[in-house]
C-alpha cells in the first residue's frame, strides 16, 4: 500500500497573540510548516501529503510538491477531528481503506526520520496502529481553585502523546466520525480509536519533537532546527 500523511494546519493558533497563525511563523528563514512538510516528504517511505488549511487561508505558500512528493490541500473545520476527517477524505484513491496513514501536527516541525521509521516498523505490525509518545518525567500536581496543591498524581504509566500517529484510513475515519457524532472533542487521533475499544501501541519518540505553542517553544525550535 501507499503511505500518505495528513497534516492538520487549520488551527487559528494565535495563543501567541499575533496575527499570523503559529504554523506560518518564520523559523530559520522559513515558515514553520515548511520544516514540518519537508520532514515528512523527505522520508523515503512517504508518498505524499495532504495539508488541511483554514478556510480563506491567505498565508499558505501554494506548494504543490516538496522533495518530489505531491502536496494536496483541503479545507478543515472548527474542531481538530473535523480537520483530520477532511484530510482523510482528500487522500487520493491510491490510498486504500485498510492502508495506514500518518497524521502529524503542522506545529511539530522537529520530526526526525528515525522516529518515523520506528513508528512504521512497529505500528504497521499492530492490528490497530501506533503513536509516538514519551513517558512523563516531571512530578504531577493537581491544583486547587486557590492555586494550592490538592495532591500529587502518580506518574507511573503516564505518557505524553505526540504525533505522527499511524492508523488505517477507514478505521480512523469511522472513529473520528463516532467521536464527532457523540460530541466528544478528541485532542488526538488515538483518543478516537480508544473510544472504539481499540488499543494503539505507544512508541517512545524523541522528546524534542515539540509542539510549538508559546514564544519560548519558538526560540527552542530555532536552536533545535539549527543544530540538525
Ligand atoms: O491547537 P493545537 O496546537 O492542539 O493544534 C494541533 C494541530 O491541529 C495544529 O497543527 C493545528 O493547526 C491543527 N488544527 C486543525 N484544525 C482545528 C484545530 C487544530 O487543523 N480545528
């Protein structure tokens, strides 16, 4: 089967407070999303990418191919699941219902090829699929309304979910539709699969596969990309 990636990039993403959505902020002289798409397209096993854009996105540079791989766009929705569903629907017919698809946040540009390799190696041999993730390293506190500590949560067995996440095209569509119909806002694709009683595999990934959310992340990202 063919391997395509769906990249949700339809978030207004302005927790920075600026006018430019975070996926278009300049990092190392290029928009952040350029690094993300290059990381995917430059991987030998990736055949193409669907980028999910916000309606009337004036920032999208209009790429139709990157590293020789086709780049297709479609319009997303108000929830992440709506955007990913739109992306899955926009995949070419050459991606069959039971083919695996990578879903990767536009806001995670520091993706290393070895992480993609490991996700594919293990995920394609799992009946459900797999996600990149990392175990928690910090102690977890539950906050009270007054800012005081109400308790400490056990962190054993707790992992942070990253992307890419690898699932079969049709099974993921069905799971995301079910979550949407139930009015449950899923924050990653695995959560939709879990709701179906499925158990994706956790694959330990690099901790520097960070999701750019704040200005501090942007400075760290400049450094990480500069030292690759
Ligand atoms: O907001 P957050 O950082 O969780 O977004 C993760 C990714 O999902 C981003 O790349 C964002 O552009 C995308 N997204 C989307 N459609 C939405 C919300 C978020 O494509 N409705």
